[in-house]
């Protein structure tokens, strides 16, 4: 039998798919998506924003926008406030094909994961310290996501940690949350390798990143 949170997540995905399909325009704005999920939809919204990056090809322009947006939403999640976006973010259009593909991927992944997801080890999730830790995890990984690196998997690896963490919180599954912290370690290892390779084979890119204040090692 499915839990209420699991069916709610699936319900929101199906509503998003229907809204994109029936909309008159070529896509949905982030403001319209936020309205769909409501004031309690912080985690769902972050998960939705992660979905376009669950493929190896980096989406450099999109990641530079959605990465900071995830941080903003996580900030409002910590303080249990409805997320508020600047107009330029709120009016940003996500194309229909991106939405459909994202929902398709999400339903497949969730259809597999929901067999193993159970509420467990969740007594610390609402503690203020844990919420601050959640914000820190999203902040660091969203920053790495937003880096303009045309390198395969450079979007997917940081998004994996965010996705596991938010899904674990949404479903109150401590195992997924633990896996998200392991994914953070994988993410740091991945970007450390990128940093070493850039320093050795493309020093001009390395110097450009340093000039922007980016330190990967």
C-alpha cells in the first residue's frame, strides 16, 4: 500500500504533466509551477528542478539559472515560508518538451524507488539544525551544478545528492538521506578529478575559474 506522501508526489507529477499538456503556450513559467505545488511544495519543487539534469549532457545555461533557484527555495524551506522569486526567475519559461521528458524520467525513477522507500529514521528531520544542514547541502551542490562546465555528468553528479536528500525528506526515509550524504562525497571526488585535469590540461580554464573565486581543490 502506498503512503500518503508517495501518492502526493506522484499526484503532483501527473498534475504538472497535465498542466504542461493543456497549456496554451510552449511551456510553463517557474511561477506557474510554484503555484501548482503551493506553499508546502519546497521539496517537490526542488526535486522537479533537478529532473532535467538526470542525463549526462550538461545544460550549462539552464543549470546557471536553476542552481541558484534551488538555493532560494531551500532558504525558504528552512524558515517554513512560501518561496518568493524575483520576477526574472518567476517568468522564466520551462519548455514543454523539457517538462514532459522530466516528468517521464521522474515517474520511472519514482516507480522503481517507491518499492524500497519507507518512513524510517525520521525523528530529526524537523530539527532546526538538520534543516540548516539541508540548506548547506543544497547550497554546495547547487553551486557546483551552476558552474559553466561543458563536461559530461557535471550536472548529474551534484543533482544526485540534492535529489536523494529532498526525496528522503519528502518520504521521511532516513536511508535515502544517508545515501544523499554519500553522494556528496562522490560529488566532491568527481569535481576534484575535474579540477586536477583542468589544472594540468587546460590551465587557462583553471585560471578563469580561480578569477571567479571558484576553488575546487
